[in-house]
C-alpha cells in the first residue's frame, strides 16, 4: 500500500531538480500556481472526488446545501448608510452576488423593494474576470461615492475602484488601485488615505503596507504625500478617518506585531502618539471620548485598571503622559467583551457570559457613564449587525444551535426592539437538545463545551460525533444556527460539539494568552480533554468521533491528530497551517509570530517543533483517513501547508484525502455553489467515516 500511495503522489509529474530540497522534498508544492504543483493538486482532487462523490449521501446533502444557501428565505442583513439600507446578496440567480439598497420603511416589510446598484455576475461576464465581492467603503456623510473592492477568486488581494452611488457606475479616472493588499480610505471627496502594497519597499515582511500617504484627486499615486512610515518588520500600518458626529479624527495604527499597536493622531500635518497601552485596542470614538479595550492590567496614576476592562477618556487626554480615564465595564471571571459598537449617543457592548450573549448600552450623562442591560433574547448568541450614525437605531441578530437566526431593529437609548424577520427552520429540531458540559484539561483547567444532541439520542457510545474548535487569536466560538449542519448532520443522527478551548476569547484576554507561544500545547490538551470527556460520558467512542477545524483550527486538528490519532476516526482539516517551521515565510505568516513565536529563534523553535504537524507526522503511527482541504487562491494561509502535509503522509504510506479549490480565497469557496459542493464533500466524508459500519 505504501508504494501505491507514493505512486499516486508522483503520478504524471516531472520534477525540476532545483525544486527538491534535501530537508524538505515537498518544497516545490509551495509554488502556488506552478505547473507541477497544480498537476499534483488536480491528481489528488480526482482521486478524492471519485471516492466522496460516489457516497450515497453526497448528492442529497449537496443539493440540500445549495437549496439552503441560495434560498430567498434567508435574512438579508442590513447595512445602514445615510438613512437607507444596503445589502450584498447571493442566490441561485446571482451566484457572485448583487449590491443593492432600499428604504428603511421598505426593509421593514415582508418584501422589500430593492434597487440593484452593482451586479457582480454581470460585471464578471462583461470584464471576463472571476470577480468576487470584497466589500465597500462609502464616504461619510453624503454616502455618494464608495470604494468598491473586487477580488480575483476570493483572494485577500483585491482591486479597489471608486464608484458613484447616484449613477451606479465606476468613476472614470477616479481613485483606483490594482490587485494588491493595499489599503485605501476616504478623507474627503477629493482625497484618500492610501497604503500602497506593490513593491518590496512598500510592504512589511507580512505583506501589508508599511506607509500611509495622502492621495489627492487628479494626481498619480506616485505623487501621494507620505505622512507616516513604519518598519519593515511590522505587521503593517493602517489609516482611518473616524467620524464623531460633525467632528472627525484621523488615526494611524502602526502594528509592530499582531497583538501590539501604536495609535497616532494625524492633525494639521503632524502625527502625535496617543498614550494607549501597546496591547490595548481602540474600539471607537463617541462624543470626543476614546474607547479602549484593555488586554492586560494598566497601572495609571497609582490605580491599576484590570485586564479585560473597557475604559474611556477624552481624545485630548490620551495625548498626555497620564490620560484621565473612566471604567465603563469590568467583565467578571466567566465573562468577556465580544464586540463594541456606537450609535449617535450610546456605546453598545456585546458581552459573553459563560459563552451566552448579553447586550449592554452605555450613555454619558452629566460627565459620567451610565450602564443599561438591554432587553434581548437569552441563552444564545447576540451580534450587532449595523448601527446608525445619525440616530440610536441599530439592528442585532439572535441565534442558537436549534434557533434560526432572527433579526431585530432596536433603539440603544429607549431600549425598545421589534422583530424584523427570521430565517425559516432549515431542519426539524423537534426532540433535539443542547447541553453544556466541562472537561478537565491536563493542567486542571475546566474547559466548557456545548453538545447538540439529535432526536432519539442515547448515551450508548455509538453516536457519530463531530467536534469543532478554533482556539486562537482571541476568537470566540459561540452557539450558531446552521441549516447545512442541521440537515446534513443533526437530522441524520449526528451529534455536534463546539468546544471553547483556550486560545480563544470566550473568557477574555487571559483565556487567549493562556495558549500563546510556549503555551500552545494547552489548546491541544484542551481539545484532547474534551474528546476524552465525550468518550467517558458515553456520548461517543473513538470509532465514531471526528474533529474539524480551519485556518488556526486546521493547525489545531492537525496537531491533535498527530499527537492522539487513537482518539479519532475522522479529521477535517481546512485551509490549515501545518508547517510551523516555515509559516512565517509564507504569505501573511510573519504577522502571526505574535501568536505562535518565531521559528528562526532556536529557543522558540524548540517548543514549536514539539507540535508542528508537518515535522511530527510519522510513518510508524496509524492515523485516521484525514480529509484536507485548501484553496489555490488563498493568499492568507498558503496552500502549500495542506499540499505538503498530504504529500508527506502519502509518501509515508498513510491513506488521506485532499481537495483543493482552484479559487475561493481563505474561506475555501468563492461563491455559494462552491460552498455547497464543499459541504457535500465534507459531510459525505464524515458519514462515511463515523456512521454505522464505518471503518
């Protein structure tokens, strides 16, 4: 068998001698669009698709996923601008999507009267480009001109073009940036901030802009005035004009690392640094008050402001050595701030309380902040969707594992809310239940996790169980409703588990920092602990347990598979980091050294090398038949990670599956059809591996 799989890897390839490295014979697979690398990927695709598409459940799951993802019954999530509602929408007729708008009154009705502003499908056909929507930024307060982003195949790099909302046409000779990771943002009608990212001199080691320039209408980009420049080793520098009613503040953010920032106020042609702790995050400005989210304790004038707090002070105060600040919110031990937004006169704080959502409103009265807990549904996930610059109106979303998403319109000051619309129930949840348990990790820390149990569930150790987690970058994983997961997995008897492991933000910065760098193993230990707890509770067994993760979560499941292959019978590893010796040399990887460490530092490589999946996978071990997915057009996490891991495992004699979407960006799919297809592949794989009679 080992010779067979090695032959599959090498089939139809002629390797240039220079592409082979003695220490890493698969280095040539890092050539993203190299002829041999793409031929290898297509060969692996063919082998995997032959297997997965022949599964009896692929077609019904794929067809149902496409029906759900393209349905007109989905919520059209709003973006409020200038008193109107904007929305980007994809369906079966608009696979790439349309940008559209309607009035607020019309949006409240059952069938809003939408006006199409830009049709991406038609634009792609007309220009013969594989355009994928990459967002828009419109000029405040007129909202008459926008910078529209268009990505080729879903990559982070995008083309930026000026667009006229009244004529619904791109502006001839307007502001335009060719495909790159450059940044651009409005100052006024005739000037923008720009951070070009084209040449080696213009970018940081992470591939992002290292300078901020002012580009005036009618001039060439090369003539733009440089107003700030960072260092080559920075993650990047990023400009923004922050509006506060009739006032505005031009703020430049220099990010030396992923988790450290220096904020500068650009005013009257000069930059002055704001005295904010380097690991704190500026989350907004309201009524001249700067909002700061603290990631560590801050000793200030004999007082210690505690980690995780939201504090505020006047913008002018932060230009002084010792700012005068006030604490708005200090979350408790099992709480964390999961988002901050502002309306005209209120600050909205999305608070996680033991991984369940609450929504708080803060208003400033007589020079002091007043707190009010808003009336929102309990025991689920709350997300602020959009706020209004000119009123206290905002929209928020509520969802849970078994509760379809519901959109509410609310007032942050009056504390009123009204339901606007809900998604239909995409699967029959009758008889299904959700429970929250805790597992004890290797160091004794209690790790919470949710279990969604299908109808007819019994703790008999034979339930096909899918365990998902992320555990990095202070990203919180909270309950969510998925019609695709519900119909493809829960309705077919599968158990779904979501683990809130360390490295995430579920319990604030401390929870995240507990798994940084030399402590990364804690995240892996946490997932292993949850896996073992599921088996001890007789929810499932190793024969029926699978894990799934993407990006940093791909690293997570890849490392855990290598460390404890005995625990699992399925591994879905999506757009992953896997070669941790070279991650910082590939695409945006250098920016993540604040999370993982620097492999070029021998002391740091000593602990990274202990878990790096690519370096630790072994021919002697027995692994489950893992399924790796990635995208050729992913310019954030290099597709070489997944390619090389699969090549090495096949060469070692392991049986693995691989699918590479030739477009799709870091999300792995560029449009709804591709998302549905990938869903069909993943759930067919999971049923094949974890269902009754699985190998």
